[in-house]
């Protein structure tokens, strides 16, 4: 005979939490030796009791999912700044303008000039100004992205970037600070929320990295200076040295010439504007980052292999996992790290 049915178990309350699924433990560092600095923050930056708004958090983490893409973004104070008690001079802004399929996502990251006291403020201002400019023009930008108007996008974003960095230079003048010290590199990514539009737009000024992870392999798609073409925008870059007919406008005899009393002295050449559009494929991961992550990715193959393995999995990492991955350290690289990665469904 079959055994009699067991009495039903007594009612038990449902567990109050769900244990996370087990996964391989992230690595603390790659390379033959661990970095010199401690892995965790050591000293806090000096605070002014009358200007507490000037404080910068050690780490900023954000994320979202719209249409076909999942976004993860992070900005982490570098090991060197953590040890010396200096503020993070990278700044990160993530914002959504508009709603529904007309929405536009902006990720902006900026890096202030090295060894300057206001570097973190300059970076934050750069993100603020480009965010305001893009937000006010988001409807037109969405139309241009959907229609594939690459030329209009490039010229329009060039103007918005130049105006934003121009406001940064004006802010330096108001503070009586050298514009070269109160400056920032700026890198941005535009993502339309429309699931039918897979065009991703990168633009900015200054060094860093733009990478694509496709089929488990990293592709370095950073626009090179030789690829950057187009007419200079008023207030940005230098005027052409020749007329359209080829006539030289100036002749350099190696003799220093004093500035004209009627015209302001020419500004030093500025970083070129960088721009690239790409059409994402399902399974791609697009990575935009500051030099703090771009340099070790290019200089330490083991880091690229590790991140490729971690970020090629079927599901995008959660916020905590993305933070852990982005903090994998490499000896000799101790700058702030700011990165935004987009996974394509």
C-alpha cells in the first residue's frame, strides 16, 4: 500500500528577502602585481563649512533601461585622489529629456584639469552647461537622429559644445582664474528612447575612450584627430591658413609679432571636436569613458579580456556588479574613472 499522505506543513511566513544568485566573485585587480594604493578610500577631501555644496561624493552610480538599451554609468574617485584626500575631478551627468518615444537620454562626463584646485567645479560646470544646451534642443536632436541627418547633428552638437565650453571660460574670467586651469574635457552620449531607433551618437572634446564590445571582442572606435574634418565654429579652433583658392593668409618668418592693439591676442589652439554615430546591433555593448579607464584598457590587455568576459553575458550587470567591474584596478593607473556602458537587447 502507498504511504498515507503526509500532513500539510504548517503555514510559514514568506521569507522577507531574496538571496542574490551566486556568481563568480569580481577580481580586485589585474596584472602581475597589485597597485600601490589601498583598494578603498583613505582620506576625505578638506571641507569648507561655509561651502558644503562644493563637496563631491567619492562614487556616483546610475542606470536605466529604455527601448532596446540598458544603461549603466559610474564615476569613481581614483586611488591617488583617495589616498591624498583630493576631490574627484571627474563629473558625471545622466538625464532624460522628453517622454515616451520622443525622449532623449544624455550621458555627459567631464574631467577637470590636473593639479588645479577648481578642477572638480570646472568638470561639474561643463556637464551642467552641455546638459542645459542638449535639453533645450532635444526635440530637434531626436528628429535629426531618427532621420539620419549626420551633418546637421555634427554641426549642431559642435555649436552646443562650443557654447558650453565658452561659458566655462567666461566663468573662469569672472573668478579671475586662468582659463587653461579652469577647463575640462567633455565626452557625451545621446541615446534615443525610441526602440525602433538604434543610432547612438557620441560627441565631445578631449581625450578618453570610445569602445564597442561585439562578439566578445573589443573594438576601439574613438574618433582620431586625422578623421576630424569640418569648418571651425566661431570661437572654437583656429581660422584656416589658406583661402579657398589656395592663397596663404599668413606667412611665418619665425619672428615674434606683438598682438595688435586693435584686436585681442589669439587664443591657443583648442582640442578638436570629436563626433561619431554608430548603429547598434543586438548584443553590442558600447562603452564611453574618461582616460582613467580608457588608458588601462588600452595598456593592459588582461583588463580588456576580463571586462569582455564579464560584459558579454546574456543579461547586463546590475548596478553593484557594474561598479565592481569598473573598479578593477591596474598597477600604474590611479586616476578617476568615469564610464557609461550601453547594452543592446
